C-alpha cells in the first residue's frame, strides 16, 4: 500500500521570515557571553570560541544579555 504524505505550504515573505529568525536567534552582539571589548565568547566551549566573532554570528548557546 502506498504511503500518504502530507505536504504543507507556508506562504510568508522573506521579511516575515527574517522577523521570525531575529526573534529566535540571539546574535553575538546581543549575547551575554560576548566580551564587548575583544568580541570573544566566554561561554566555556573551549579555545574555538575564544576567537573574535562578528556581530551577526550566533550559536546554540546564545543567551540574551540583560538591558
């Protein structure tokens, strides 16, 4: 018997998608683990995170800094 597959189409604009991503993803510039002076991450993930990161970089461990 053939499998029945349901395919959903989401119809949103690129701008709407960008808004969703901006709310869900915490960029380095907004993360509490980033040192504002040297732009390095202090999240404790070893030497690889000790490299300077661009403002728009992000990772799975981002936490929004308090304002």
